[in-house]
């Protein structure tokens, strides 16, 4: 195997046709040419988020848009509920605290999704809560949350629902308008197949009302500045022109295939990898697995770090390990964006080879076969 397979949950591989677009000569952003590109990208993002509302594009990593989703709708002393079931839920809480927002944490066991009723209970007990912050795919545990069910609860209250879809967008099903989401946060380097550097916020009408009363300090990420520029299909500051041009190509690919077909393809990859893990006698870490990234528990005798090292050095397949308490316990394989089914099969071959080398007992080829059966190849 001489290809390199980047199967980490961000960054993800950037397909060659997108890279070629980004290699073209620089253009200026205050031009009709760029405005047309930016308009297409914004409309494409609306299709992917499934919203008729505003979608803003920032030059930052995804965390910048997480911060934007806090500073634009809250004031100091406001109370929010944050679902904490992994590193990224924790980050929402940490950003909020940095701005003097009071965080009511809903701590859920890592690898599980929050029970929607638990959110309903917390909202009942704390009627003054301004917003609920949750994650579509908690990447650190490869777990998908039931945002649709959470949306049904939150939309009946005065609180906003803010969802981090940075790794879930374009991989796990997501419907901004239909599910009653108020702000969705996205990033460029995961399911959208472009390099790190762009972040997005989709914003509902209900969220706009909160923008009007928000008093937290903000400058670069001020939604109002973006809204004002947006009317002229422009950005308030210099656009990350090259990345936006790459994103235009990525969106063309996604919309040509169809957003729902892209999601269905990710589901198939997720089911295939989970079937492979089972066939190899291994456990999937999450009880509510994402279809864009899979966490697999590696027995101590084999060692997750050993698997990662062998796969990278001998087979060119880069996986991610576990974070915090999951360090050395799990491997995480992303199968989102530019990772296609062929990558999945090749990675599973390398995974089997690494497991065999490390003395794990299984029927050779069983994982690859199980995955192929699901994928129909
Ligand atoms: C990757 C990721 C982030 C962080 O994004 P950065 O681009 O590193 O700032 C936040 N949330 C989730 C769910 C992620 O997967």
C-alpha cells in the first residue's frame, strides 16, 4: 500500500479536484467574481445545514464559531445548559465560563448520548436558562446525539438550541430548520473536505432576537457585522478566498451527489466499520455511534497506541487515539468527507494486519469481509 490514508476526525483528506481549484491564481475579494463564488458557497451551506436562514462564514478554526455562538446571544451572568459528554461539550462550557456565563452542566457518561428528558427536566428546574448547548457528533467519543429529540423539547421554551456540528455536518443527518435548531456551528476540515481555516454559524430568527439583547463583548465574530456585509454578498473582513474557492468545489461535489445521498453513504461506511469491528471480536466504544467517525475499544494486551503506530508507519493509515481517560484505550477512525469506501476497506486491511502483528486472535479477513458485505463490494 503506497497511498496515504488520513483517517483522523479533522483534518480529513482534501480530494484532488478541490486542491486544484485552490491552486489557481489569487483573485481579490471585493470583486463581482468573488461575490458570485461567495454567494454560491453560502447557498450551498444553507442546503447542507438544511436552512433557509443566514449562514455566516468566518476565517478561524471551528472553535471560533463556537465562541461566536456564545458571544452573540448571551450576556454576562446568563445561565446556559451545556451537555458534557466529551472534550467538545466541555469546550462549550469552558468558553462560556471565560465570558462570565453561568454553566449548568449536564454530564453524560462518555460514549453515551444525553437523554432528552434530562434536558427537559433541567429546563423545567431552571426556567431562566437562555440556551442549551449540545453537539451533533461528540468527536472525542465518536458519539451522535439525538438533536431532533432535543430540538422538540427546547423549541417549546424560550431557550435557544445551539449545536456544534463541526464533525457531524455532511456525515450525520442534520436538519437545522426542521429540528428547531437556533445556531449551528460548522468547520471546514471535517465532512466538508477542505483544509482547516473556515468556520460557520447558521442562525435562526429566534437567535436573532437574542442577538439584539446580547451584551457580551465581541468584535471579529459579531454577527451583525456579517449580516450587514452579507446583504451585499460580502464579508466584513478579508475572506479566506482560497478556502472559499475550495469550498465551492466541495459543495458542488456534495450537491451533485445529493446531500441526503452523502449522508446515506456515510451511514453505510459507519455500519460497515461497526460490522468489521464485531467480526474481529472488538467492541465499538459508543452506545450511540456517529456515522462519520468510529471509536473502537482495543484490548490492553494489544494496545491502542501500538495499533496506531503500526498502521501509520507500516501502512500509511493515520488514525486518532482516545483523549483524556480514553487515551490508550480506543482508536478513532474517521470515515467522513473525502474518505470513500475504498479507503475504508484498505484501512480495515491494515487494521487487521496490525492486530495480527500484535497478537490479537481473530479470523483473518473477517473484518474486511463483513465491511464488504455491508458496502456491497
Ligand atoms: C474538531 C472539532 C472541534 C474543534 O474545531 P477546531 O477546528 O479544532 O477549532 C469542535 N467540535 C467538534 C465536535 C469537533 O469535532
